[in-house]
């Protein structure tokens, strides 16, 4: 989507993405090697009753869905950061995730008219419509025509 297509209040949907045990293990072994992400046997006896995905893995999956649904052909060039990130329900092997991203604001920068700014709230839900991730994001768009 182009920056001009983003409107306040619109909801952009992405996914589905089905999470596999192999992906959970691969991500966790590289980036978040805690036992409840990397050891299925120990995780089965732990607090979560089984292997769960790293929250950072869930964020990466959300980012992929946002790119596929909205950012892949846009003028987007980055983000100054995130607001709150909340992991609500653990993601488990076999879960199928969907993104719902609500645009909360689309505006031109007051100091740089060639800069577009989108504020949006991302919610990722599983196949049971349970929220697994809620995140406030900001995306920047280069409107100078030089992207």
C-alpha cells in the first residue's frame, strides 16, 4: 500500500501464518535460548505445559504479516520504535496466526512534509481468536519520490 492509502481507523489484515515446532526451535536457539523455547521435554513439564514460541519470534511473524499485507510496495523505510509490546497468550507449535492492524493516525510530519508517519495498533490472534500479541507501532514513509 502507498502512504496515501492508509486512513485513520482502517484495519489491515494479514496472515495466516502457521507456526511449526521446527521454526520455534530454530528462532529460539539463535535468539532467545531459554529452555521453555528450546527443550520440548523440559517445557512439557514446565509452567506452560509445553514448548512455546519466543515473544520476539511472534513479533517477527507479525512484522512479516505486516509487510506482506501492507508495506511490501509502500514508501516505508523504517520505524523510530514501538510503544507497548504485550504478549497475551503463548504461541505453540501448530498455532495459526492472523494480524489485525488498526491505523490510529496517518499524517505528514510537521517539520518534514516529505515524511509520512503511520501510528497503528497491531493485534495478532491465534486460531481460537485469542490475542497472542498486542503492539503499538510507528512506521515512516519517504514521500520525496527518492525511495
